[in-house]
C-alpha cells in the first residue's frame, strides 16, 4: 500500500530513512536548516596545490561496524579511501606525550624509557585489554568509570594518561564529566568498534572528496520532496495518521519518522505516551565549539607523537580535555601545511591560523 510519510530531520538518519522509504512511498523530508546533512560539515579550503575538501563533522567509518552505511555508499556510487585511526595524548601536566600505534611512536618521547610511571601505564594498558572481555560480560550497568577505576587496581597513570582521555575523546566530553559515565557503556562502545583488541583492529575509511559527497549523491537519488528551512512545530496523532504542523500550515501523513535528537523529538510530540516520554527524556547533549586551523602548537611537540586524534591536557585547566583531529592523517591530505580540527579549545588557538 502506498503511504505518505513525513521524515523530520535531514541528518544521516533522516536522509537514509527518506531515501529508503521513497523507493516505495511518497516521502516529504522536513529540515529546519538551509541544508541537509546534519553533522556532515565539509569545507573547501584554498591550498597552494589546489582546493581541499576538509571535514569538520563526520569523518570516518568502517565496513565492519557501519554495514548499512557502507552498503548505501556503494549503491550511491560514492568512493572512499582508507584512513588512519591512531590515538595519542599530550599532557602539559605530566609532561608525557605519546602515540599508541606502535612501540616506536609509543616511546617517541625517549625519556619515557626512563619513567617507571610510563612503564606502569603501558603494563596497565595491556592488563586492561586482557581483562576487558570478562569485564564486559560481568560489569554492573550502574558502576561509573570513576568508580570502576577506583577499585580496579590499575595505576593513576593509566587512568589519567590513557583511559580517561580516550573516553573524553570518544564523547567529546570534559574529563570530570566522563568519570560519571557508566563503565559498561564505554566498554560496549569500544567492543563494538573493535577497540578492546590489541591486534586485528578494523580498517577505517573516509569519503573521497569529503563527506558532503555522500549527501549530494543521496539528494540526487532521493525520489521524494525536500523542504529546507521548514521546521516542524508539532506532531499530533489522528485517528488515522499523523498531523504535521509547520509555519506553512497543517498536513496529514500516514506515518512520521523522527530523525532528530531525542529531546527535540519529545518536544514535537503532542501528548507523548509515558514510555515515549521516559525514553526520549533519558538522553543529554552538549555543544562543542569546533575549529579548523593550522596551529601546530595544539599538537604534541614531537611529530612521531602526532596521531589522528590527540587528547591534550593543559596545565592551567586540568579538568578539561581538549581533542584535536589531525586531518592530514585522517583524510590523506599531503603536506607541508598541517590541518587540524580542535574541539573546545578556540581560546587557545592562534586566531591568525583559524580557517573556519
């Protein structure tokens, strides 16, 4: 039966849902902004060698853990290339910096060879990854990262220079906040992305020419209607179907897909059911200030310690972890100019080197 379906939100979830449903139904995609793509944010940057397309939002994926997205890209004919997903830490507080990829980069700061604290951290990293599968099977959902670390028997260096910075980077969250995060959820995320295994980790991919390429391809293939700058104000259940209310008026649909943040979805639903309210109100969000720049001072001093994503701990703000993404490594951008995307560090970046 042919249905008329409203999709609210033009991020990747809404765009895929609209594209998929429009193959058999009449679909209208509502987007409050002037473009679709959600967290996809590709910028064209002038470079001596020509224009570059650099992503500051969605950057990487892998076929193993993004099977539907990967299959969609193949259908759309969007090309991708291998990426580099290394992790590093640069701490002004302890003076430690490293890239955890291999021994040479782990000890890129040669003085770490003489630091018992650093050797202890490395041994604790190995212990943690050996114990992780058992932890995942047995850990209580209510135990936080901070509580687990306190009783783990692992050293402070492991917590302060590895696991907490890594968790903070994964969720772009301050270190003090991430300590309240459920430890089991962290382990589940790491397991789902094959981060709990030291060997045979998945190969990550990045879209050739920037992530905007898949958005453009999806729009070309989409057989429905896109309404930009058309925020939905309310969704009302009818005896048969859904009424969608916008500034332009009221329309009836057979069904609606809410592809937006949970708090936004809850605010749109008129008279939500108890379970809807309970589930949709359970999530919290935070804004991140994102900057594309060429200020190498935000990266480790030694180039061997540079990694695809680096967590920096500043001496004057120990509670805050700053995350930077090295776009040359992630997107295969040639030098000599090094392009960096940093979160929540704008006040510490040379204004003359900020591009976006």
